[in-house]
């Protein structure tokens, strides 16, 4: 198979399987399998794909046609300009989550200690540490498999960060200046209506916010006080229709300076609150 034939084959297969952006994905999979850059492809479309590369490509196309997300096939996703390893044991980092990380970065200063709850791949924790050296970061997740991925990312980026298997705060010690989290927040009843890539392949544990989607916000708001310093801040990613609900939960727990931040699409995406009034 030549590079061009491979691309056309992949594109047709993915189009038939109704994969969104079939042409683009066929290209990404070919790039992944062949290691060949676009400029090379355009210059030498008639070049033969080595047999082992061809096998990798065909398998990758088969997987994508079953609607396995591209990132689980290539094993990587970029977040905050950094490439993170991913597997089907972690949520694929989303561009929207960069809004959350950027907000935290604006506030974070060397010497501060921060906690990333539900760290998954570690994308928030590690991108914050990379962008704000001199801070101390701890990531917690209930899933041992997710923490394994976060550990690999920590090693790959040569960063030091605490990683703890914990049901939210259960295994954590000490106080933090900042707590950040992108917890599971999809209403359970809505999961079956999500894209096949998400509902069929991403870990439910990372999506499921129980009946009303607010389960983890309720727990985080209710349980965080002993772990947050006086004047410390809580940063939460939320779904577009959860701004009022989550702000209310923070208010009920005594948080002040509550702000809702919008994403690039103009939808509510992040809630921030400050903990005041002793504990
Ligand atoms: N913190 C990770 C992320 O933002 C995982 C979030 C999750 O599993 N809900 O991608």
C-alpha cells in the first residue's frame, strides 16, 4: 500500500463508519502509524508503507471505525501546550479545561501548595507545576489505573508531584492554598445520549456526576474546609448549566468572592470561590 492509498482507504473506512472528521482522522492515524509528516506525504504520496507500519495503520483505522477516540489510539493529547499520555482509564484532557488551568495560574505563586482533585491523566496538576515552578502540587484520584497514567506523565515531564489514591479528601493530609478540580459532572441520565466516543469508551467513573450532576461539587464544597487555608481558593470546572447550582453550594458553605467564568463559546465553565471565616 502506498501512503496515498493508505490515506484513501482510511478515509473511506472512517466515512463509512460515520466518524466525524473522517478525512482528518485518517490523516492523523496515517501520521501516527507511518511517522511521516504532511510535507513528506505531499512530496512522496507514492512511497510504500512498510508492512509493519501498514499493519499498525489498518488496526488503528479498525479501532477508530469502532469509534474509539483518536487519542486512545495514538495514546496522546495536548493540554496547555504539553503532550500528555492517555489511556482508556482516564478522561481525555479537554481544551475547555485550559480555562480552569489558566485561571488557577493567574493566582498561583511560588511557595503555594495546591491540590488537584480527580487528577485523571494529571493534566491539570502537571501543567500547573510546569508553568509555575516553585509550587508544590498534589494530585488525588480514586482510580489506581488513572494514577498510573498520571505517574507516567509526571515521569515524562520530569516533575515532582504528590500522587495519592484517595476518595476525594479521604487520604489527604495538611492544608492547601488552592484546590482545583474537574470532577465528573454529567447527569447520569444524560450519559447514554453523549457521543459514542465518550459514552462507549471514556471511563464512566470520570463522567458520572450521579443523578443531578452535582454529587461531587456537593461533596467537595462540604468536605474541603479542613484542607483549605484561611483565604484559600477553590476552582471548579462545571457544565454549562451548573453555574447557579455550584455557586449556591459554595455560598452555603461560607465561600465568598464567588465568580463564574465563561469559556470561549460564552458558556459558564468555571466557578471560583474564596474560603473565609475561620474553621
Ligand atoms: N482532571 C482530569 C481532566 O481534567 C480528569 C477529570 C475527570 O476525570 N473528571 O482531564
